[in-house]
């Protein structure tokens, strides 16, 4: 259902339709913000990363390739890469300490992800196999690349990609219930 709803909006965004982009933003911004907030641990940095991601989405909507994944996956990857850029930038400048071992921030407000949606996501994550859960957590919540996850879990790249893919499929099924 998500793809059927988001794909036409992304296509209209590629054609420069601001209303479609506004709707795309309204539907997806809570998920993108939650992903980057989990990675960056600071609201102001997460807001910056989310804003930058949507600017990039606006400018690159026409470059989305349907065969390479869903619209939301494409958008989340843009947001993740922007968050990683911010993490690198701030850690190089020693302006902000971003420790991946810290827990989530205490000040997650209703503007991010509704409490019940967060609870549902946590429940669905708990239902995953341990390897899938760990690989997804490292890749999407801690912002590690697949190669970094390989080193962290000491498993082959193909295995890591399979765990992530199957885990995301299971999450999608669980969240759609």
C-alpha cells in the first residue's frame, strides 16, 4: 500500500508539483525524522538532516528507480546518508559528541512518531530473529554501512544483506497489520 500511495506523489514531485511534495512530506517526515534522530541523538541535528534530506528528495525525485526499492526505502537512505554526513562533520570538528552507544533522547515529542507507532515498531522489532534485529539496528538506527555491519557482526556481506532484507520485509508485514 505504501508504494501505491508514495510513488504517484514522488512522480508528481518530480514534475514540480508542490502540493504533491507537501503531501509526501506530511506522510513520510515522521519516519525520516525518527531514523535520523535515533542516529544523531540531538533534535537540532535531526531537524537539519531531515530538512536537507527533503531538499535532496525535491531535487532528485526524478532519479528514483522503481526497481531498486520502495519510495520510502529510497527516502530513508537519503536521510541516513545526510545524518551520517552530519555525524562525520561534527565529530571531525569536535563540536558535538555523538555516541552511538547512548540511548534514544528523552525529549522525543509527538511531532516525531506517535507513541503507539513507536510501541508497534518496538513490538515488531522484538519479533524479528536476533540476527535480523541486530543487523537492522546497526544499519538503520546506528547508521552503519553494510560493510561496517559485516565487521561488527563478523558475517559475510551477503548474509548481512539477507538478514536486513528479510528483517525489513518482516517489519513491513508486521507494521501493516
